[in-house]
């Protein structure tokens, strides 16, 4: 199981597009959930922060080891995700992975997240 928190800088002027995408994701939770299983994505949460007038998005995820990458997905929502990423995430500032220091969850929750047969 991988636990990640990564910060990405939003392109200047893309805030409205980010807000539109987040509203779209919230309004289309059934489609979002369809994409999670192939990715072995157990938890995915997106946070927003503004620092010195610059927008950042933080992706928190708990994911299995063998999940499909969004780049290889044929799901319509993932294709829109890739377009969003290209339009809104500032690739001149590489994503910054925060370091996990402690992870705490009940064993029953971790067991429920493992793929069947593990």
C-alpha cells in the first residue's frame, strides 16, 4: 500500500478552470468511483491552498501497488483528467512529495483496502 501527499502548483490564471474541474468531480462521483478500482485507489482527496497569491493543489492518496496509471486509462473521465492536468498544472514546478512520518489506521481498515487474495 502506498500513501502519498503531493503538492502541485497551479498555472497562473487557471484558478477558474480548477474550480470548474473540482465542481465537475463533485457532481460526477459515480464516474469518479468507476476510475478508482483499476487504479487500486482506495482513498483520493484533493486539497487547495493559496500561498503568497499562488494556488496549489495537494493530492492525498492511499493506493495499491499495482494500479493502472491514469495515463493508460480508456475511461472518459480519466481522459478529461489528463486534459485538465495539461491545462492547469504548472509543469515548470515539479510536484513535491511530502514525507510520510507516521501512518495510523485500524488493521481492519487496512485489511479492507487490500485486493482480494492478498
